[in-house]
């Protein structure tokens, strides 16, 4: 826990969550004879591989296992041997994140970011076999400018939301992060460092492409020398305010479409809708915001003709009988044309939590989840938000819509409806010639009735509700009275909730168009200026997302830093984050830093070079070559480039001229005052 005081913050010792015991010490611990009975039967379930029919592949399947109580306890013990260290990492990283938020200074900013679930533009794309385009949203919660007011620490929080048709990847993230840091470098004089907290998705954050961007971050001129420290959470444990802020635009846009207040067919339409309806944080519910919007004419709600859509969103002719593999895929999991279900699932994974791979040693790949699955997972996520998040809870009050294209409670299925009216042949068709199913017509009528009801009530009955004051009882007891009911009882009346650390002060919106997909015709305007149709804040070119060197041991590394503008390839890494009083001092990100009292738990800083260039795969293959094979290839009078550490002589690399072939060394070598533990072969 964090201990607050008047002008003092105390960092407690690291939390002790687990204790690994040796085999000898485990034998000394008492065991319950009933729980560890090797004769009593027990049944449990485990995930075990099930071979496929071809015998070459397998998938995990939950199977029932039968054994004894002792077998069950041994299985539980094995599970906790893996779970306890993971829970310790989660507790440690979460605790350090809280310390960073509690101790960051005026020359620092703290950013929590993630990609929200995709938004499907299904209300504007309704033809048979048609998959709607999808919009990806990156949410950045920026906390800055700490101060003290009446003895309490105060901060300011801004929320940035960026939209694009492009898939959420390292290019999308770094483009938005550069814009944000550039903005605050100009707004906050003296800004020196940015802390970024994310999950471990390797395609977005914890991958080699992003590692190269972290190392080169201070060297970019638009960042004005601001250093970057990127902190990763334990896998499957990164929930926060970014989740709640990411739901607001999608929920409000969907509700406005249901009540015929908007028709959002493209990503730019979604961006413009959010800019107009949510220009700044306000204490209103979604129902109140939608009521204030004018109802659209029927002509405005029709699907747009292909000629009015951007070139990269113009759909192909729907072909229900098209063979699998020939369907055309859209940008970032979206496109207007027909697609196979497998392609849709492959492209739909832009959600940060959905690809919490927590790795990045080798290839960059995300866990395959469809956009719908990612959306359902994120809809269940709980995060902290400001008063704007109240629109999520109050908006659904009284809104019992029939499920879109599905079955409501007690509603007959498609087969039942058609069976009842099979002799009438009375079908309803829309303007495009597609048949309107009975339950779809019922859903439209229900939505229209709900919209009319909202409009009839007027805004007078939708005034903001005041939070009811609560009276609580507090019992104060002396030491030794905890087991009794004795003590002094007093009543405390709770007033309105005070603004929290993540209460938003400003909203920022951005739109990034895809390059070479019709978006190249967009005019790039400065971030902060509203992007009109045909304008955007940046062009995302997939070709610019170049490859980079892999970082060894990145799966078990949770903090990365780019600190030197003069060395854009130098990346600093540390196993765990530490925000103690010693590590918070400037200049502690160094391989020579040894003053951290928790270094045995967090590890020391290490450095390595990460180059962003083409042909990295070939270089990586050569680096993985065994030392013995390399020694066999060395010939006299050949020159080799060798990198050890930048501190060894202040050189980025060494050129070695071989006089002889490789020889095997097994002892310490002293040369020029340096001592080296030789491993393998040495070319002398």
C-alpha cells in the first residue's frame, strides 16, 4: 500500500506473495491425511492435448481425469508452482504502477493505453453475405501536471482517442504516441520523460518493431529529447481507465444509430460523430445526448452508394456461392466486400487484451480472435473512468431492444415465423431489394417506438440525477476489542464523490487514414484541428512498419527504456519495474546503477542494440548460429565486426582481423586491463 503524508511518500518493501519451498522443506510441512489420501478416489478436469485426425496437429481440450486425492493435490501443487510466480509479478508490477502515478513529477507524463474492441459499421452494410467495415480505436489516458491543493496531491488527465481503418499494430501505436508526446512537449516546458503502461501484445507493444521505436524515441526531433520508459503488465492483468473510455464512443454511436439519429458508415463518420457529440467531458447519460440530436430523414439513413464511399471501402458484388479463399478482405479487418469467416477472424484481432501474448523474442504475431470475440471480452472488462462513464450504466435503463438479427425472449425463430405465414407469401422488402425478416421488422418497430418515447418525454424529464447522500456508521475500537461489539460508534454523512485521478479534463480526437488504399488522397491536417471529409491527421503506410532486431529474453522482461538521443539503437531493459526513492532519481537508467535496494528482485539495467532495418531475418539467423560453426568458418586474414557493450571503449562495434583460425578457450583472458570470461571460441 502507499502511505500518504504531508509532503511525504513512503515506499514499502516489495509485496511478498509467494514462497518457493525446496523438496526437503516441503517434507517438513504437515499434510492433511484426508486431503492426501492415496486410496480415496477423486475426479477433476484438465486441459490436455487432443490429437487431430491427421495425427500431425492437436488442440487443447478440457478432459475429465480420475485419480486419487493424492494425485489431485499433486496436480494442484504443480499448478500453483506456475501460478504463484505469475501472481507475484502481477502484484509487483501493479504496485509499481501505482507508485509511478503517485510520485511522478512536473517534468514527466504518465500514459495508460490500449486498443479498444472494434466498431462494426453494420447498420450501413446490410446486403446478404456482406461483411461491414470495421474501425479500430486506440485510447490514451494521459496524466500530467501534478500539484498540491490543500495538502492533497492533484493531477490533470486528458483522454486521446484515435480512429483508423488500419489494424491496430506498432505503427498505429507509435504514430499516435509521437503526436501525443509532441503536443505535451510544446505545452509543458521542461518535459523530460514519458512513462507508458501497456499490456504485452507483441504485435502492438511487446514486439521487436516497437522495441526499435522505444530505443530511437529520444532521437526524433519532434519529441524534443523526451525519454521513454515503457512498462509492461503481467499477461492477462491490464485493466484500467482506458477500457472504460474506449467503450463510450462505441456505445453512444450504436445507440444513436438505433434511434435514427445518425448513420455511421465509415471510420471518418465515426470520428466526426464523436467530435460533434463528445467534444469535452460532460455529466450526461447516453440517453440525454441522443435525445438532443435531431432525428434523421429516411433518405439520410439509407446505405450510401459505392460512388460516395472512399475507394478502399467500396464493396465488391456479394457472391454467396463464392468459394472459400476468394473472398476479398478489407483494411484492418473491415472491407465492404464478402469475406470468408476465417479471414474475418484473422483480421479482427486488434484488441490489446486479445493478443496478450506477453512476448516478442521472435516473430510478431497476435493470438487469433475474431472482432466479435474481442468485443465481447472487452465489453466484460471493468475499468475506471470519469463521469462520462456514467453514460454506460444509465443509458440501458428502459432500453429493452430486440436483439439485432437475433431472437429475443419469447420471440419465435425464423422457421416458426415462416411456417405460420407460409400460405400467405406476404414478404416485406427494403429499398435495396433484400427481404426484411419478421424479427428485423419487429426490431425496427421497437426501436422506432423507443425513439418516439424518448422524443415525447423531452429533455425536461431527463435532468441530471443527483447522487444521494449516504450515512454510514463507523465503530472505533481500542486494541484488544476487535472480537467484541464494544467501541465508540459515530455516523458520517458522505458527500458527493470527489474527482478521481482519472477524471478527464479534456478530450482529443484523431483520425488516421490508410495510405495506398485510397487514403493517400487525404490532406493531412495538424492534430487538434477537426479533420473534415477528405482530411486526416496522419497517413498509416504499412510499408513504413519495418522489421527490427529481436530482443533476447523479452518474454521475461517488463521494462524497456530509450534514453539517449545520440544513440538511437541503444535499448535499456530491466526485468521488473522499480519506483523506489532511489530509482526515481534522474540518471538511474544505466548499466552501472547499483543503488536500488530491491535489485535482487527487479534485476539490474542491461543494454543492447536494436536496429530497425531490412534484412533483419537474415542477420538474426546468422546470430543464432552456433559458436563452433562460426569458428569453423573463420579464415586467416578475414575481418569481422563484433559488438560486446558500448561501455567497452565507447565504440559501437569492434573490427577484428583474424590472424589464425578459431581456438577453444576455457579460462579468463586479460587484455589491456580488461578481464573477460571467455565462452566458446576466440579468434586471435
